[in-house]
C-alpha cells in the first residue's frame, strides 16, 4: 500500500476537536479504501485557506454508489457525524469503476485559534 500525502499552509495549532475530527475521518476513509476499493495507491490532500481546512482522501479503485442505502455502513455515518459536529461538510464522490474521493471542509480561521487560546 502506498499513500501519497500533500499539504499546504497548515497552521501550527488547530483546535483539538477539529484535529481529532480530521484524523478520525482520514483514518476511516483510508480504512474503507484499503478494505473495499481494490486500490493499492491512495492520495491525501490537506490544506488551509483563509477560512477553512480542507481534507481530501482519494483512491482509483472500483468505487461505489454513495447514494445507495445498503452501501452506507457505520463508518460513513460516523464520518458524516464527526464533520457535522465541527460545523463542516463532507461530500463523497464515487461511481462504479471510477474511484472514490472523500472531500471534507471544516471552517477555520487563524483567529479562531487565538480566540480559543485567549
């Protein structure tokens, strides 16, 4: 298994609830990809913009239909709930034989950390 990690402008300090959310979502997304995708190469992108932290986890595996209720296991529901609790959004793009990408957007400004610390 190979994981390609790319990041840009990640703040030194991020509130614990956000960093834990992103860690757990990354963990679950990679677990699901390794277990179900058939792929051996995965890409992780983490970046900070002026108002959010963005995480993407991608594979070029077999994909699935994310709208199909029987495909939605506890892991997907857990990721969605974790992201919701930090006021973020999660979108899962996938289709048969087209791989899967999990996109997570979590609101975060550098000033948020200053407020949390002070």
